[in-house]
C-alpha cells in the first residue's frame, strides 16, 4: 500500500504561504529545482531551548505546534467539527507518522549532501507574499521574523526532500530491455477496455428546467420506451419526432453515465429501461459487444515504462523509509511534554 507520505500525493500549483500558516504542508513535489549551496557548514546542532513536543526523532523534538498544523491539514474541512474520537485519533496518528517521515527524509537528504538554493527560497517567499494585499499581509503576520523564519525553513526542507525524491526517481528509471520484459510478463494488463456499440435515444433537457418539465420528459421517455420495445428499435421515431436525438455510439468501461456491466448482460437488440442523466433521459439499444483486445508493445510502450517506473519508485521509497526507521530512535509520548533541544 502506498504511504500517505508518498511523493506526489500533495501536488500543488505552487507554494501557498496562507495554507502553510494554517497547515504547514510539506509534501510538495518541486520540478526543475536548481542546485543549491552546500549545507555541510550550515547545519548546526539544535540550541538548548525547551520545546513542547510529543514526538522525538533521533533526539530532535517535533514541536507540538507543528503536529497541530499537520492535524489541521489532514482533517477534512467538511467534518472538522464533527469528528468522532476514533477518527480524530486516526488523524493524529497519521500526522505523527507524516512528521516522523519528514524529519527522517530531511536528515537523510542532508546526509547525502543535498543542498537547498537560498535564492530560490527567497524568491519563492517574495513571489508568494506578493499575492496578498497589505491588510492580508499584516493579518498573516508575514512581517514577524518568527513566522518568516519558520516559512523559510519549511521551504528549505521541502526543497531538499524533493531533491532526494528526484534522485530516487532517477535511480528507478528502467532501461528499454526491462520495459519490454515487464510488458511480456504483464500483457493481460494492457487490453482495450470493454466496449459496447449502442444506439442512443435522448430526450434532451437543460438542468435548469423546472421540475414540471422534467416530469413531462420522464413521462415521454416511458411512452417511447414502451413503443420502442414493440417496434424493436428507434427507426420509426426519426421522422415522427425529429426533436429526439438518435445516434450510434460506442461506450466503454469507465465512461461516465453508462453501466457497462448492465449493457454487457443485455442481448443484442435489447433496449434498456429509461436512464436519467444531467442531459435528459436516454434509452440505449444494444447493437453488439466489442471484445477486448491486447495492445501491441508499440501502442503502450510509454504506459508500460511509466508503470514500471512507478513500481520501482514505490519500492525505492518504501525501502528507504523502512531503512531509515529501522536505524532511528523514535519516541512517541502519550501527550506533549517540554524537552530540551
């Protein structure tokens, strides 16, 4: 199962300082990052201050305020005020796991000599804060040095962690021989979707139409259905009711609004019962099923390569994560306590 901290799950269009102040989202995949300065001389041991913390990772306490932000980020907005105790505990547990992984990946990136680009950090901060008015800027406290420093640190961590993941992606890239071999072993995964050729009859309606008009359309489609069943099709309606839309089409598995499994069970020539859609009411006459066919390697080569890359990348990610955890000392308390850094 893919970890909740798997890179790519929290892809965003760009950094958003307002959301960071609320949530401190750190899992952001950044593409095309420029190489930064060396961190060897810049990383110092934490100063001896007291921090309210529930989690300590290799001697580094995770501030309780950071845990609160991660919980807020994970908690669904729609049910934020109605979370059960069990659900809240599940979210809190996941938040702790995410922050542990963040700290482990961050330290691993630094250990490998991965650097951040301070110019990029400053540019991103200035570009993002430029989106806010003076009043918003003041309200968000972006002039406060503590807030600014925290956001800068989060940008630095995001940068080096994403560079670590880019390294993992590079190491996971398959060669052409492996791609072909993967295709041969998994040929049954590369099939055309189940498809069915039908004739569709539509009584078109606008979503904004009154309930009374929709009721009339429903009555009309039921009448057409009874007549079509007797006449074995829709041919007689083309001239008699030209306002009806009657077209042949091919529907396939995954196509929204069509029940492929139901159509598959119908005999050729059968007509479905009226179906409600946002476009109006439809009837479907089944013409024939189109059997699935295997794609050739040339047709799906890029998809196969992506599938193999994703598989290897996930294995790399999970292996690194497990290895880091196995080598680490992680302390999770029942509740927050003051610890010396």
